[in-house]
């Protein structure tokens, strides 16, 4: 998916979806440091989208729960 996002110049919605999925994966793998790296990157992409901010908050909570 990362390759698709990069090569096809997909929009911010697709980029944020990919990063959220990656963040959740890293949480399941126990990589708390990586999870913390993804949060500001995603937050920057969704700063003007209240619906996506809510989804990000849910995904952060899910990631923290997985750790």
C-alpha cells in the first residue's frame, strides 16, 4: 500500500488511512516508539478534517491498548 500511495500521488485521505493502518500494525508488533512517530504525521494530515480527527483519536486509543 505504501508503494501505491507514493507512486500514484494519492491524496491526504489515502495517506492518512495508510499511516493509521501502519500505526496499528506497529502497535500489534509492540513497537511503541514507531506508534508515537506516526501520531504527529497523521495529525498534520487530518488537522482540517473533524471526522478524520475523531477516527485518528480512536485509532490512537486502539494502538495504545494493543501495546
